[in-house]
């Protein structure tokens, strides 16, 4: 069935599988959808595997994100974990639990969003499982990649420089706008419309930094992604190396659009940078001797490289401008 | 926190991750829970990947299955797909969406069930993602394995023998008992209590046939598992080879306990064998010349090997006792 203007109750599971096979088709390179498992190959020494769940009502809302954006982001967050190992993505499998009143067009757009970003990063979606859901939409994505020597978040030494590869807080600014759209609509804010579009785009369609991860992974480094906010990344770096991460807040890169939205929202943009999360760039600690090479390679990729602090001897903790901060509580349950 | 007599709202996400890390610990062989991704290795030429979703209320009910059994079965169904490629399991990642009123003890037992079967089959659970669920429990499991030459379900030739490696219909019999427990409770049925326990065990704790899959995978074969009932397996074999699968119903192995429960239920046990599903043994088509070797190797493993039919020239269809049967409808949505 080619038409997709019915619900899944009308179109059936076969339609979902047929659309997935058509949109994700790997062109015969690997065995994809249609056997008991997918069959693929790894050439490098190590496999890296990551899984993320996205739940409707918690991680996305159909009112504020298109299916296309949800598909993009589901892949992006996993690729960001692959990037954080200095690895290359290879293949993915998708688990989908869908209520029977889900429109076929929603599923089709989800697949198209997944396909676009997968293609950009050389990822093949090779299999999956589709089931009914008694409630909300659940998306489970597992991505497997490879690296000769994956970069862990542990093992930094005193004096290693802490760097970030992107502007922090932009995703939080985008989310604030999506949740406060009435505040954009009065005319005095319309001059900022391009800023608004930019941070919303960063929230909806984050771009995983695969190539930047490989650059940082070429030599000694601790590496992770900035998915839970810069404070949490620095805390994990500190714990992973048993050292204190000393951060200079005025070095944290926050772009102008984020600052303008923060002003509109009446919040300190540093709060969004430290706690907002979902920025999906990379945070690394590297020896001083590597800084020039990394910085010039990242510049060549068009990727920001900003030193925001240093690892130093001391308890595993984070000092922001010499003050010890504790994590904001965030609870999944 | 060691105690698990609270709900997840009380225990928190950290508790879930700490319990997973403790129960699934890989003893340092691989990088497991705690970095951006798991880090593992593949030695053989091909990777095989499978994913399955289990949704509370659809695939299991907390009233009729213990958390331990759910954990066991979640792993078993994936390992059965690995077995159906003639492959060896290596590692798994787990996605869990849990309502905040889920008891910690339920999660602990789920992990213990997963751990027991994983250990039996050399599978390491190396990572995962835990999120809240606004409704039911969702479990997503991805398993990766390896094989020099994975066995597909395609490419059979006329004259190849169709064999099964286990008794069909037992899982359906077990499910019927679980859903009709009041019928077991009158005294005249108590003499059958061991039979009942046996088929219920087959439904709750299926045993994937990894070693049998490797035996069949040593040479030419088409192979799949019997998860959706014997009719569906034969239909997929027929379609995969573009041949007719001719099945002799009296050769289909149905054990005595299943026959006795079928009598109690007033159904033809052949219906359960053909359509019941969830038996998780293997269905293969192999050249005549391989039968003696396969049969003797499976016997050595204590695994049943029964020829139930043959592939022959003709449209891709299934003939049961020379009659063409169509699939029963089964809809996920």
C-alpha cells in the first residue's frame, strides 16, 4: 500500500515494515530488514554500542516537534554518543511501539527524518521491531559504530585543558521558545525572528560532531558529549580522572541568539549553558601539547574549539570561577 | 542504596543504573555501563543484530509473569533470533521505560532473570538507557552476535528436507493454562499438574537453541526460528526459496503435555502447533545429504530433530497434507 493517509489500525504492520524497508534500504551492502537478524561487518578493532529511548510526552511532544524532527533527533542523540567515543557510526536498529491511531503519515515522516541524518553520517538502519503501544509512542534506537581505539571519559592528568566544541545553552533557549511561543508573537520581538529560528533549529535538529570526535580521538584525550549540560559533563570528566575540573565561566561560549532569548526569558544564559542540556557538542580534556593541533583541525572542520578550564589535583569536583557547585537535581522518575 | 522495597520514584534512576552495573558487571573484559557507549569486540567475519520490544499488557502481564520470567524471556526471544542465524551471542544493550510507581524489587528481579539466561549463553549486557514511562513498562533489547557465515532463510532447493528442532504448540498450551487457571483448580485435573508445569515453563522460560543453530549452520541450509508458529516459519521458508513447502501434519512433533492441555481446552493441538507461536525452536531446510550428520549432532546435544516436510518446485506456498493453507491474520495494531 503506497498511501499513508490512514492510521496504523487501517494500514497494518506490513505497511510499516514495507515503508521502513523502502526508505532505509541499504542497497544490498548488508542483509537488512527481512531475516531473523541484520548481517553487517566491522573492520576496526572495537565496536561501540549505544541505545537511547525517546518517549512521547517526555522527550518530545507531537504539538511542538514534527515527526521528521523526532526522527532526526532520535538518530542525532545516538550519533552524539558515537562521536563522544571518537568512533564512526556503522549501523542502527529501531524499536517502535506505536498506538493504533498513529497516522501513517507521522510514521513516514519519522522514517524520512531518520533517513536524512543517517545518510549524512554514513549510518545504515538495518532492522527493527514494530509493536502496538497501549499508550504513547516509544522509540528505541541502538547504534553500533567502530573505532581502532575508542576514547573513554577517564584517565585525564592534572594540567589537561578542558575544551568544548560548540555554543552552550542554545538548545535550552530553543526549548524555552517552543514552550513560550506566545511571547514571540508580539511585534517588538519580531526583529529577533532569525535568532529564534536558529536556537529552535539547534533544539530540534542537533548535529552530532562525528568528525570532531575523530580529531580529538587521534591522541591522548578524555571525551564525552554535552547532552546533560556543561556542568554535568565537567563533573563526569572530574570523576573519570579523580581530579578537580576548574571552569572559568566567562570562557564558556554562549552565542548571541541564546543571550537574546535568555534576556527575553529573564534568565542568566549561563544557567542554560550549565544545566540546560541537549547541546550535543563535545567536551574533552586534552594535554596542553595537543591544543594547537586540535584547535587547527577543528577550525578546518568549521567547528568551534574553546578552552573553558583545566583539570587540576584535588577532589573530583567542579569549580566554576573558584566556587564549588553541586548538580541540579534531575529525575527521570 | 541497597534496599529495593521502594518505588522508582523513591529509589531514583541512579539506583536502577547501580543495580544494573552490579548485576550485569562484565568483570573488566569490556567497557560496560558508565561511558558514552559500551566498547566490545567482534572476532568473526560478520556481526548479526536483532532487537525486540516487550510491552506490558501486550507481551506480558505482571499478574501472570514474574519480573524474573519477563527478564528471561526478553533475552530468550532475542537469542532465538541469533540462533536462527547459526551465530553466537556476544553482547546486549537494554532500553527500559518504567512508570515511577514500579517497585524496585520488580526491576531487580527483571535484571536477575536477564542475568541468569545471559550467563548460560555467554551474553554480556553492557549498557542501556533508563527513562520514565507515562504508562506501561516498555523493554527494548538489542543483541549483537557473530558468525563466520550467517545462515539466511533464503536459497533452498527443491528436495531439501524441512526439519524442526522442538515440540510445537507447547508455548500456546502454557499460555492457555495461564489464562484459564480456574480450569486447573478442580481436583480431576490435578493428576496432570506436572504436564501443566511443563508447558507453562516452556511459555515462560523458552530456551534459545544456540548450539543447534551452529550445527545446522555448519553447511548448506535455510534457517529461521519458530517464533510465530510453524505455519508462518514454513511460509517464510517457501517465500525465501521461491518454492512450495509441503508439510505432513502427522510428522509435526507435539508432546503429550500439550496434547492433554489441548484436550482440556477443547482445541486441536495441531492448531496450536501451526499458529500458536512463541515456541522458539528452529525450523530449517537442508539438503538430504546433511540429514544424518545434523540429526546425530542434534541428538548429541539432546535436541529433537524431526523432518516434517520438503521443499518442492511450485509457487511459494505451504501445503499441509496437500491442502493449501493461508496465514491466520495477526495484527499488532
